[in-house]
């Protein structure tokens, strides 16, 4: 494993982190509480010291599991949680988004409840969970600064989702000097991640990127193939069939990234992300301890060569030679699509 720091916060993270939403829900395979705790502990044993959870994941269940799993190694790990949804007063309806709440009072209340569930007196990272750009005003920013001064958090972040737009939010996070920006970013889905990389470079900013969904919902680790039958509650089933069909063709075009005995496709996908200096950590969705063993080892595999990286980018620019729609031509925008004009994508809902 290798390690990096988030912005200029001094907070250290493993280059492969544990995205703990998976242990708080059954949206990506079901498991017992004991299995979930074992997975987190197994990851730590493999050098994964960055654990990223959120209060809404399982309505607090993920935080409780993480707190129990890390109780014996608290000083050895970096814990991140997220706030911004009022799940206390609103039932979960399938995979739908709950009402958001981003006010100074709510951030403090939600963080205190998270710390109780984690059984911790502070977290290294606190992220705003899917906050719209107009919700993060001066009062919210001041509250985040106060929480750092009080020692409850060491670094602040802005987590973007659930779809992969949010350019206005990511640009605001960089402009406001957030330590970390979390976004969907992978070899197949480079918008808006590449945009944020460019923004950070242009502004010479210290914001670090944490890349989620690095395997493009199972394509780049080949856990979703033409033979896979996704269960009704599986979160990956929200992708249109056309998206998977084009994705399987794309995978065949990048077989050159595999190195027999040295680097798997799943590891290559992580190394492609780590080739960007701005990416401090990658949070794949671990389903099993075998996943942990493979992907935690990714930083120690051969990095992509310049030629390999450029070949990937040439393929991406040509849509991997595929001339048909994948059903994913719209991104989420909170500003009526104004932030998407230069991406070639339209605003979801238009």
C-alpha cells in the first residue's frame, strides 16, 4: 500500500480506501454484521487505513459497524463521514434520494450523532453529502471552519452524487479550498473528474480528489458480464442495459492494460486513476475479502506507462470506437445545465 495526504490538511489516507456504504446497505450484495466487520478489519490488515462512511448509509448502520470494527485500531486509521440528509424524519423509499438538510445547526447535530454511532470524539474528515452549490453559503463554511478549530474534524470535503454531474459544486469546492472533493471518476466515466483535475491544476489548488466507482459499477473489474443477473435490489441495476452492452465492448478494447501475473484489469483501473497526482485515494466497492486482497495491492502493481495512459485517452476521445448511444448522455446539474455547456452532455431531466 502507498499513502497520500488530503490537500494541505496533513490528513493521511491510503491510496486505496474502504467505501463503507457497502456494509451499511444491501444495495451491492447482502452480508451479516459479522461479515461486514470482518471485511473492514481485513482491509485494515491489508494496509487500507482510509475508511469512508456516511450517516445516511443504512441510516446509521454503516457508522456503527465502522466504529465497532475500528475500535482496536482507532489511532492507526483515517475515518471520514458525511452529513447532509435528514433520514431521521424521512423513510427510505427504494434507492431514491432523501430530503437534504445543509444548515449550520444541522451539520453540528448530524456530526454529533455520527460521532455517537462511531463511538469517537472526532473524525479526520467530514464531507458535505451531495450538497447543492447554493446550499453551501458563508454560514456553512464558517461552521466547517469552527468544527476544525474545535478539534472535531481535521479536514473538510464535498462529496458529489448520486449521478455524475455536479460541476458547479466541484468547482465551488476547489474555489473554497476544501481539502477533498469526492466524485465518480473512472476510465470509462471521465466527466466530470477530468474537469476537476484541470480546475485544480489551473488554480494551483490544494484540493485532493477521492475517486469513487473506480470500476464503473462492475465493468472494469469484470464482475458484471453479459452472463450476470443483477438482483432487483442491486444498486448497479439502475444503469441502462445499453450502458452495460457498450461497456463490455469497451473492456475488450483495453485488454492491453492487463499484465499476466503482474496487473489485473481491476488493478489497472485503479492505477489509471492514481496516475493523476490530484487523486489521493480511490474507494472501490469491496464485496468480498478476495476483492480487498486484489485491489488493496493495486498501488504496488506496475503503474501505467505514458504510452498506456495516452492510448487509453485516445480511445476515450473516440468513444472506444463505438458509434451508438449508451443511455447515459445526461448529467446532474443544480444550475439548469449552465455548468455542463462545455461537456457535450445535457442536464438530467431536460
